[in-house]
């Protein structure tokens, strides 16, 4: 039986959804147990994040230094203690400033919402926003900082902007001769899954700051090492890149074949729309397919990035169409859910076999169905009819001009197999290229 074979039949899934107030788990690959769930039992962490390793080393890398910290609420040690508090109390370490990415240092700001600088009421430290007037730390922000520490839990997905915040911090610190220390954390999707379109250089942006596959199969620390070592990945001079000091504090006990549920760590919301591991796994599966075309993925509901709807189509029709697509590693079920206090029904995406799954493939089928159903409703191809701004935003996430041209030409007859095979070969090449930066086996 496959390692991640389906564990719960549809009726049990629905029952769990009601018991847990909209949060549930469908396979071993998903959130079992979920952070904050009443069913959660204490589990001893088998993996210690980089902040734990730093503490076990006696904070020697930070002794006598003035430290800036880029983090958010998911930046905690294996016991759930905030990295802010751990460093503030560390002997010989002077924490002088905090920096917040998108969603802010408190993790409560919505996506694409600018955040202002403020003072942290808990510590009295200045909190500089890297998602407001600037997305880069300015010389004034860095004036009292010797070393920048980065402790961010990312998703292993290119468009999730914490890795972009990391890149910009590294660039500005290298330009000003400051050291950067990245506290490594698990890739919740594991370290062996690489999938989806690479990023065309012309579409690079804050939601695509690296020329990597959409699901890149590295930890945030490994990605930082690769960025520093690869000419052209950082917007710094060659001299600054080679001279720049980057230190990655590794995890203890993590292996590449581990998913989050293997770590024993408790999931903490990385942003308002990623409250649990179910959403984290759904992000690469539905995010691209709901960017444009008509499908929505439950953003803001009790099942973010997992609950599919399409205007004018009953859930049963959507489910039947997706099952007919025969997407490896996935199944679908019609379930009730709540959004803004109202009850709805939609199609929940179930992972049946993580080993078979190509996370981004579902999105390609959603796009093709969008074009087909638009025609049946007497509407034009939604990709050909998109405005220039909509097209640019889509391509900043998707990253492939060849794919966009195919969608615009005839989205209903999109050759999904061609792109899946091409990207799979490119993913294997990228994975081979990235192996020399692996910190874990």
C-alpha cells in the first residue's frame, strides 16, 4: 500500500470536519494533528529547528553582537517559545531591532496590505516593516545592527513571499558588510518534492524572486545558500556576493523525506490564510489555478486553499469533472463549509498519495476547465480576455510565457501532459543542481 494511501473514507472526513469546526485531516500527509485542534495530543518533537540548535550551541554565533531579527509568529523553538524572547534573554546577545515581512511580525495583517513601522509593546524594540513603504531594510534601519538573523517558516513554494523578504535582507546586508544568519526550518512539503514551472526572468517579482520551480524542494536555509553561491541570483556586485557572510544554523534531526507530520512539531499559522497544515499543502495545489479563470479555493473560509467552487456549477459537477481528469495522488469530495458566517458546499481536495502527487498539476486542470466552462456559459476564454494587469499578475505567479501563450491561444485544449513532462524534466535537473547545497539527506 502506498505510504500516503487514503486513511479516512469520505463520511469520516465529513464527520471530523463537523467535530473540529471546519478543520480536519484526510491523510497522513496532512495536518495530523492540527495546531489548536481539540483532538491534539502532546507529541515530543523529533526535529529541532535552527533556533534550538543555536541555543544548544550557547548562542556563540551571536555573542557580543547587536542583532536584528526578521521573524513572525511561526518563528518559535520546539517548545513553542518565540525566537524574539529566546534571543532577548540569551546571555551575551543584544537584540536591538525587529523586522516584519508580509503579514507583519504579529502575523495578523492580510495579504497585500502595507504595514507601518511601530514599537513592539512586549519588548519596547523598534519593529521595522519590510512590507510597507519599503521591502528592503534601509541603511537607517540597519544602522545599529551588526548581524541580521532570519527566522521565518516558509512553505517551500516560490510565490510565498517570506523567501523574497529573505533575499532582500541578504542583498542589503551584503551591500553594507553585515552578516546574515538564517535559522533553518522544515520544508513542510518535504525535501524531495520538486514540481511546477520554473520562473522566466521577465516575470520575476516579489512573488517570484528566484528562478526555481514553483515547488522547489529546499529548506529556507538551503535556498539562501544556493542564492549566495549562484551568480546572478542576488542583486549585488560580484565582490559583494563573494565577500558577503551568510551562516545557516541547521536543524537537528530533519531528513529530506520528512513531511511536517514526521517532525513532531506543532504547526503555527504562517499567515492568516495558512492556519494549519491542510492549507499549507493546498497552497501549491490550488493557488495558481484560482489566480485567474473563475475557480475559487476557499480563501477566507474554514478550508483555505482546499475548497473549490466555480460560479454556475454545482459541486457534484465539479467533483465529477475533476475525478474524470484522473489526476494522480488526488481525490475529491463534496463537503459543507462556512465563510463569513454563511454555509456553503464545495469540493474538498483530498491527498491520497503524496508520492504520486505533482502538487501544481491540479491547477492546470482547473485552468482548462475554466476555459471550457466559460465557453459553455457563452463567455470568452478568460485568459484571452484578461486585462494587461490581470495577465501580468498571473504570470508573476506562474512564471511561464510559453504556458500563458498556450492558455490564451486555446485554454480549453491546453496540452497538460506536454507541460507536466517538460516541467518534470526541468525539476529533476534543478534538483540535481541544488544537491550540493543540501544540508540534510
